[in-house]
């Protein structure tokens, strides 16, 4: 395998700190899917993006976790387009990406990158709720008042789980094997427990567990923040702008902020954009073995 340059870009950072690092490989027109998976595993981050030419969008993006290819990734998209703009490869405030399940629009707002997500699909869990509780090590009494867990997808599916306190969110002891089995059963990327914000600065704080994809916990998840914002609009407060904090309660904290804009038509969510800032931390030039 030839030498490769991997840019390490932190997305959804807060004033140049924290955020979620993604590997970004530019001008990728030579590696096979097997080689890309090998590279992503060697990079060892939650996602690595491979960018190549597209006949239908400005760029083609392929996302690999350490053990699987996935259709979409929020923080890796923000990282990729931040880097593309930094390199002078994007000249205005609009762009687009091709993925393995279609195209999505990208726009810039100042120093923030926003990526389009699809109209939400909500699925109530009903009798399978107890498996969610067991996977997170909680009980029904730990839920926020008048709120229930729900499966929500805007391109990738997550179960959002409303908890009643920050202390409970911080002290979760998830069962990775149980989350893996639940994710397979429900077609999930992972679980996204959260607590409503109470300081007027963020709408929710969340954690994301996706062991099926080789991600024990992630610092910022744009493709989960989108579904959570849709859930909050539907179940808590029908507004069109949300700010979600993540990463604070990881073993090595990496606080992150994700901004979500909902496009409403007659009160219904037509589509949405999740975004934030990013910065390039370092560049790796190496020969994968």
C-alpha cells in the first residue's frame, strides 16, 4: 500500500479545544474498500473520511469506523469540509457531498460547517424499552418526567434516552454487549442518552455509545444530535434551533458543541442541518502496514 497523508481534524470544538477528532484523507482515488478499512483501523479514531471526485456532487465522502463502513458521519463531514475550505478547495458558502446512500447539501455560516440530514423518522420502542434500560444500567424511574426513549433516524438511527439528571448521565455504566445486540436488533448506530439543559446556554447534554461500530464512546456525534434535536422539537419545545453539548463525561473529557437548525414547513420538520466549528490538529504521513 502506498504512503498516505491523514489529516487529524477536530470537529465541534469549543474555542479551539475539545471536539471529536476525525481522520481525513484527501484526493482518494486509489485505495480499495479493504484498504480504506485497514487505514481507518490503523488511524484508530471513531471515523476516518476518504474524499474523492464525484460526478453528482462537489465531493464524494466515504466514512469508515475502525471496523465498518457507515453511510453518514456528522463530525467527519464537518472535519472534511473545514479542511477542504482551509486548503482553498471550496470557494463559496455552499457545497455538497455524495455518500453511499445519496447526496446531501453543505453550507457554511461564518466559521461553522453545516451538513444536511434527512427528514426524521420516529419509532416508539414500547416493550423493548427494558432492553434499553438494561443496556445503560438504568431503570424506568431514571427517565425525565413525561418523556420516553425513542428510535429516531435522520439518515443514521439512534435511540435517544431522556434522563432526569446530569449526575445520572455522568455516572452511566453501559453494557457494551447489550448495546451491540440491541443495535443489531433495531438497526442502530448506537444509544444517545441525554439530559435537558438547565443553564440557558445548551438545550441538552448527551453521551453516545456505539460499540457495534467499534466506538465505546464518542465526543461529538452530529448524526445523533440531529435526531435528538428533532425529538426535542417534537416532545419538549417546538423551536427550530438547538445546541447540544457532548463529550464532557468521557473517561478523557473532550467537550463539544453541536448546533442544529431545523427547516420547518407548516410546523413539520422538512430537513435539518447539524454543524459546528473545526480545527486541524496535525498531519500524519505514513505507510500503513
